[in-house]
């Protein structure tokens, strides 16, 4: 189960959850968007959610380098137009 789904189904407050895990709200949103997450953070989330959200559920679908590359490519396309 994705973290966002877990939080919605269980009516979990993002700020309180972030505080409980020891991370920022921005990091929670990053996890929602498929960004990198530290293993230690993923393990804490797995424990807090009683393994309803596993480390495997938080495997990133992208990283900051991919996003930067896409932005650069988009800018180049706009400049060619």
C-alpha cells in the first residue's frame, strides 16, 4: 500500500505523522511523489504503519537527477521553438 493511501484511509494528519517519524512534511510529500527516501525513514514508516506500508512500497520511481534532466530537456525544446 502506498503511504498516501494509508494516510487517507486511516485519516492520518500529515504533520503529526511527519513529527512521529522524525521527518519534515516536505519529505512526506516527496515520498507521495515517488522521490528517494532514506532506508532508516522507510523502516520507521513501516514500523509505525504496522507493515501496511512496506519499504518496497516506497521504492523511488524517480530521483532528483531525473527531474533535473527532464527540466533541462524541456527548456531546450522551448528554446528551439
